[in-house]
C-alpha cells in the first residue's frame, strides 16, 4: 500500500507544474490519512447497516399493527453482539466523531446492501438458526464484508459522494485493499475485549511511514538519473515514447533498488511488478520487468548495488 501511494503521489506530482517536494510530501501524508479514514468508514458501515435494518424492522411492525396482524419480529441481526461491540468501540467512535464521517452521503449503498443481505442464503440460515453465538455473529459480518459489500453496484458512486462530503480522496482506488483490512479486523475481534477492542493502526510502525516519505523524496530527487538509466537500456525506443505511468513505476522501483540496501531485491521487483499489473497494461508489465532486469544486471556489474 505504501509503495502504491508513493507511485500515485509521484504521478500527481508530475502533472503539476511547480509543485515542490514539500507539497508532494503533504499530499502523500494526506493520502495515507485518507486510507485510514476509509478503513474507519468501512467499520462504521456495521452501524449504518444495523441502523437501517432496525428501521426496516420497525416499519414492518408498524404496518402489521395498522393492519391488525400478529407479527413476531426477529431481532437477531439488529441485536448482533459483534455489531454492538463495533458501535461501542471507543477508538472508532472517537475517530468518526472527530473526522465527522458518516454513511449519510452514501446511504444508497446501505439500502442496496440490505436488499442483497436479506436475499442471501447465509443470512437466512443465520436468522432461522435455533441459537447463535458471538462467533456466529462475527461470521455473518465477515460474509457481509466478503460477499455483500463487493456485490453492491452503487458502492463506487457512494464512496465518491462520501469522499466529497469528507474532503478525502482515492477511496474508490483503495476500496478493495482497505476492505481486506476490515475483514482482517473482524476476524481478530474478541468478545472479552469489549469497548476497547484494538483496531488496526495506520501503519504497522513508524519506520513504514518514514520509508514512504524517504522513497518519495529520493524518487523526486533522482528522477532524471533514473530515467537516464532507463534510456540507456531502451532498444529501438526513445524515453519520450514510454508511457508516463511506466516511467513513474520504473523511477520508484529504481530508487528503492539503489537507495534501500536493506530491502531484498526480489521483494522490490515483485512489489512494483504488481503495481504495474494494476496500473499499466499487460505489455507495460512485461516491458517494466525486462528493463528492471537489464538495469539491475548493469548496476551489479558496475558494483553499484550489492544485493
């Protein structure tokens, strides 16, 4: 995720005349903050969907009373112990309130998710089971995050609306990755943790943040030098004809290879090839792989890298 955000920031930096290193650094930090906001917003979806389900249940009861019909409402989902624990989580509540985040602007996605949920076989089994445990309560929410939310066709537009409302950015770009963090969080929830269940931190450690900032800094400073290396290894091709995103990925990869001796070469290669698959064409992926391989051979031959 850190490398991807650096590549995205470098791309934005290349599009803005006169942008300084300091402004690029601020944009990177803002993008990290945006990722964490999306993580918290996805957790808050538990509360948004539960509240909507409770409203639907109340409406159903009101209609039954108006028609003098007997009704035996099933409160299992709205009383889900995991959902209650999420709602009461101190860290989540504090962040949501301080950042003024909510699903109000993305309410259409909540409605669609509920319609999909009530038709889901796992949900129906959950609601009809003789009894359920805390683990069962967690399990249905893992189903929601793994099966229901990805199937919500209006999710991307809802996230875009929420981005504007909360002054965040790139939520739709990072949605799938952040969703995997949420699923991981659900898995690690424990009933005995109560309101103080730990959530994921923005970074695993401070060194991860520093790595991103340093990578951005060096990549901007060494761009011309890295592009000269690329140009040397182009065959029957000119650097001006290489796609901008390909050049940015190559710049970031070469910066990491040359400036971060502690990171294994194969780790760097694999990470940027994955980014290339995501943000460039299939031909670009093959091109980037080939160019990096040739440059690494040359750098080793010249004793400029020792890994």
